C-alpha cells in the first residue's frame, strides 16, 4: 500500500469527525475527477504537494474512501454508545 495512504490512515483516529467527513468529500471529488478524465477526456486538475491526496491514483482513492467511510461509521457508533 502507498506510504501516503498509510500516513492518512494512521491519522484518522486523531481527526475530528468533521475532518474525516472533509476527507471523504475530497476523496469523492477526486474519484469523480478521475472518472471524468477517463470517460470524457476532461483534464484532471492538479493538486499541490501539500494536499492530503497528492500522488494518489484512482485505486488508492477508492481504497482510502472505503476505509474513511468505515472510520466514520465507527465514530457514529462510538457517539451512539456514549449517548446510551
């Protein structure tokens, strides 16, 4: 697995739910950009080296999105358990 993905995954536990949702949205947008490039020949926008998703390809983004969604579900479950 990509070193960048490992860094992001390791930091998920330290992120707030809002930051995890933001990451999820960024991943969805990046995946859509990759798919538009493949389907319509639309040029993929460049992102800066400091961006969390810099250097990730379509497969990396999809894998990370699955793990991010799981982390969000875990946060929601933990919140629900605390409320009981």
